[in-house]
């Protein structure tokens, strides 16, 4: 069977762009942002830190605006294509380019972009942004460099850009936790021979006098605690006072990281998207697949406004009951898995003692 591949393009006229810019609440930039940046006292380290940033000769910094830009053409085109009907059979309405992609009608759908990622642009005035991203960010040789967030946002979009901004902040915060964890590991390794726990286990007068229950039913016998001397020393590497300090540190670090990351993410989010989309009752339009399933009306208990939902009151009760039942089932299963080993061990020890007493 012969297949025919045809490439199609979608173009939106200016009046259509303006119409859907109103629907999506898209704004255009006002004017360049020109606040004076104060020079920090640590700028003398720039000769060292500049090697950890992408080269400004290749990736220049974008002009900052009081209201950031957004690719209104791509947003409007996707909004139209994701809701455009292509077949109606009775009460069944098929729509959206996503279903056409799933059905194999179209092989791919994407906005136009630069040429191949491994080919450098021949024109210096118009660089290949895909090549710059690959060479200065995605290539393994650039693992130590900071992320070019402006170029990532420009190529992947605001949401992906915010994700990588948060990921970079989270990775930087993990460096402090890694240093503390390494210090706790070194402390445990150096104190494994002098640890009180391992010394008591290895002592013939303490661990040698403690008899432990068999570890299986038939072939295992009783054993003394000091037979685990070497393994107890290895255990002290990871289970010591340093572990307790590290646990307290991670609890404080995790709580502070949430507050730091929320503030940092907010600043980076506004630096990326500004107020390109008005924060109204809904920050973004619902998915067309979800809109097609919303056949039932209800009054929103918060806003007291009519809205369409994909379920009735009875269906909501069934879903809530199913969710609560699933949670209770897993709680019971976890409690049983915790209680069963201890009760089984007690029963095993008592049965061994009864058997030995009957033999004597």
C-alpha cells in the first residue's frame, strides 16, 4: 500500500489573532524595563563564575519589558485547532487536531522552528537557536553551566521555562544537603569502631550472652548476638548520631526550601511571563476533551455561578466513595504488614521454646 505524505501549514490573519488574543487575555509589551542594577561587592569573582554561564557572545540576554511578550500566534492557532470539528455523525461530534494525530491522519503537528539542532547558522545576525540550546545547554559537555532560561522559555514556552527555572533552583539547594550528608557519612565511617552499639554487640560479655531466636522454622538454630559483630559495624556507618543530625537538618531544610522556592519561583515566574495572561477566575482555558464531556449543569458552591461538569451528584458520590474506600484499604494493608511480622516472630519463638521444653 502506497502512502502519500503531504505537508500542510496554518496561517492566522491579523484580525483572527486580535480576536483570540482577547479570548485568551493576551497582552503585548509596554516598554523596555530600565531599572538600574546595583553593582555587588562580589563582582570580583566574575572572572571565575563567568565560566559557569553560557557565553553572552552566543546567547545574548533578552530585553526585559514591564509586560513580557508571548507567542500569541501559536497560542491562538492551538486554541483553534484543538477545538475545530472535522466529522459529525448524528450526536457524535469529533474535533481537535489531537484526535487526528492519534488516528494517524496527521503524522505530527508543531509550530515552525529553526533548522536542525546540530547545524550552525551561516548568518551571524540570525543564529540557530536550536543549535545554541543543544551546544550550550543540552550537550553533556555543558553540564556545569547555568541554564539559559530566556532561550529555554523562548523555544519551549513559559510553562516549561518555569519548570526548568524551579529545577535549577532545587538542584542548587540540594548542594547544601549533599555536603551535610557527606559529612555525616564520613563521621559514621570514622566512628564505626568506637561506636557504643557495635562495641556492645561485639563484647563477649554482652553480645555473647544474648541468645537470639532462629531465623527460620526447621533448619535454623539459636544464635548469639555477637555473631553479627562485623555487620553491626557496617550498620553504624549509616545509623549513628550523625544520621539523627542529618534528619533534623533535612526537616528544617525541606521547610525552608519550600518558602525559598516559592519566593524564587514567584520572582522567576514574573520575570518570564510577567502578566501576559490576566489572572482571572481561570488562569488557562480548559481542555477541549474536558469541555466535550461537560453535559451537566450545577451551581458552583464558591462563586455561585452556573458551570458545566462531566458528572451528576450521584456520579460524584460514587467517585468519592470509591476514593475513600481505596484509601482505607491501603491503610488497613499497611497496618497489617506492620503488625504481622512482629506477631509471627513472637509465635515462632514461643513454638520453638515449647518444642525444646517438650524434648527436655
